[in-house]
C-alpha cells in the first residue's frame, strides 16, 4: 500500500486508488483471494462481510423453490429452473467452440475455461 497524490491510497497490483484504507483493504482481497469471513453453519467463506450476510439470509429463509420431481430445493427461482433441465434431459447451454452441451450454465462456464483458461480479473 502506498500513498498516491494527496491522501489517496493506491493499489500495489493495479492502478486503482482509494480515499479510505478500508476500501483499499477490501479491494486487495480481489488480488490476494483472501476470504476472511466464514459461515459458521456451512463453512462457506467470503471476501466481504456483506457477501457473508447475504449468504446467511439463505440459511434463515431456507430453500423455498422445491422440485416436484425430486428432493432438490433452491434459494432462488433460477436455480430451480436450471435444475429442471436435468429432468428433461435437455442441454440448452451449448459451447460455441466444440460440440459440448450442458444442462446448467455454470457447467458450460466451467467447460469454457478449457478453451480460454482461467478468467482474468481487471480492476
């Protein structure tokens, strides 16, 4: 961490600058991968307290979107919609580079890394 012009704090990894030390600290977690906030209920970890708080609400609310065909349940409606493709045996998420197709968007996203490599984050 170094001070830029005036009272600005600059990131040592990218050109980002901040007025507050806390903002810089939060930003640095993107570079370091640090996840200091851990859920006591399931051990999931998060880089920001607000992300943990959103996650904790899912434990409180439960999983209101329930599959009528199996015991699966989801926090959000889109999770149930994606899940329903597994029952229909549809694979609507197709790779535009090869012939692979998937029931879930996240599976396609994981597959795409085989073609592109890991996602690179920019600040």
